[in-house]
C-alpha cells in the first residue's frame, strides 16, 4: 500500500531568477548540487533523467515556465508509489530570489524509513543548492557519487568516517577542517552541514558530502568545480577509499 507524503523547503539566495532557473532546470545546473548526473529536455512533457551508480531515476517534465516554475514527476511503481518535484521561483527587490521546493507523492512499503530519509535529505540538498548559488554560481561541476557497504551501526559508521578523514572528533557547523583521505588530495574547508546522516564540507573547489543513508549504506556525494577533472577516475578513487575504509 502506498502512503502519501509532502515535504517543502524554501530558501532566499543572492541570485537572479534566471540564474536559479539554470541551476534547477538544466542538466549541468542540477549536477552542481543534486545527486547523480542529470539530463533534462527543456519543455513540458520532456524527459528528465538522473543517473546514479547502478540505477537511473526517470521522470517527465510537468511544468516548464522559465524562470518561475519547473516541475517533474516520476512514473508510478507497481505499488502506486511515485515522486513529484515542483520549484517556484520568485524574484525579490535588490536582486535576491526566493526558491520554494515542494516534494510530494506516494511512498511504498518501506515508507517510514524512506520518509525519515527524505525529511533529512531534502533540506540538505536544498541547502547545497543555496551553497552552489552563493559560492560557485555559473561554474560547472563534476558530480561524484559512490556508495559502499551497509553499516547498521550509525555511530560506528561516523567514527570510521572521522578516522578516515583525519578528524579527531565530532565537528560543528562553521568549523574549519582539513580532510586527509588516504590516497586522495588533502582539502581544507568549512563545515557547512551536519546532521545524523550527513557531513558537508565546502572547500574552494567543491561541495563534499559524506553520508550514512536511511538504508544504512555509507557513501559520498561530491560536486567538484575543477576544470578537466575525469569523473570516472575520481569516482574510482573515492570508491577505493570507501572500500578500504569500511573493510
């Protein structure tokens, strides 16, 4: 049996509605803050696809009204579950823009765990959109998405993550950190997101996310703004790091 849900998030950013539109309604824009690698056909009825490791999210564009309204909806599963996203973009005086994101639909049998994951994940992604528009607006990102094994003990998972990143203990929002993942370049940045499932660090060249998902998998979801970066090689390097860290 499918269960209805609705989640809303709202941000105000120092960007024009047209700049926000590029970030939410084009493949390269979405690649800079959401999950996977995206492609969007620019018209109502067009296909919207987000490719993740091992699977692809398919959707149909249900509203295309640049630069004020964009919406998409996934097909229904056999159990009636689906996801729909709507973005409302409103320009304000002095150049700022308010973006409202509505995520609704129906969840399947594992709805409680999935809803908990969405309730924590959606605000993190919307915050990442704001970070992109504030610090990296107009730049092209290489998305890096890798998932490792399931680690049922969340506290243990974060202890292992901290050790692997060279952190001596828990961190707080706004902390300056230096991450030293073995086999990868060290990076200095500021903690821009902390929650039970996510640790986010913003550096001069990227938005880095470390996660323990609702199904207990560990993973990373980065957006690296370095020209010429090879996505396959970079994902393989992070995959090797995750495998070694959690083996």
